[in-house]
């Protein structure tokens, strides 16, 4: 019997995206641990400098599907077209970055057959310290730690924390999109 290696779809998508964003000619490689026992690490980015030194950045990927809500009953209720839903988690010490991945279907009226590239994702990247601060502030309206958090969006120009924010300030996290912050990986 031959061993079989599988990779979760969100990790595969993020690995492909990182490979396209971080150029191989600039010394970047995306690595996937073969052992699922590497707790807290789903991907690694290796950078080899021209002098021969190497730096590895570790990444944890957390994934959510997107959910649709029924239309609101009141006209003043704000609902987003897409909503993610994440369970609260302990941020692993071994992860330099955490990526929150939410996959969605951009055209809900699509009835014909589609390919895998048709689906879109909302991928937010946080440093370990940013994610720890985020989790520490993830609270219910009454101030208790919230066991879940989520983001709502209509498109990727505005991504709002709509669960896990005690003050309901509707903070926009669009600046955390992977495509906008991937250069931070290069600076490390």
C-alpha cells in the first residue's frame, strides 16, 4: 500500500497564492509539512538570500465557508451578502502568521457548471501578535469571551467584523487582505 498525502483545500489555495505572490527568482519557496503532527504550522515560506542564508516564516491557516442570511425584517438592519464564521482558537506559538480563509461563490444565481477557479476567497493575514490581540478582544456585547467570530462583506473592498466585537464598532479589516499584506512576509 502506498502512502497518500492530502492537503486541505484552503491550505492548497493559500500555498498557490503565495507561490504566485512571492517570486521564486527572488529566492522564495512555499513548503508544506508532510506530517500532520506539526501542530500550529500548515505552511512555511522559505527565503534564501543571495548570500546563502535562509529564513523560514511559518503560517497557520484557519478556514470558514461563507454563509448567507435571510433578508432582514427591518429596513435599518445591515446585512452583508457573505459572512464567515470561525471558532475561537488559541494562537499557536509556532505560527509567525495566521491566515483566516473564507471561500465564497461570487455569483449566487449561477446555475451552470463551474470550475474550481470560479470560487473566490477572502483571505485575511495577521501576525501572531495581532491575532493574539484580536482573540483577547473577541468578546460578546456583555464583555464575556465570545466562542466565535465572523466577518461580513459584499465585496473585498470592505470586510467588517460582525461577530466578536463587544462594541459593535464594525471595524473594517480589508487592509488585512493577503494581497495587500503579503509583502510583510518578505520583510521578515
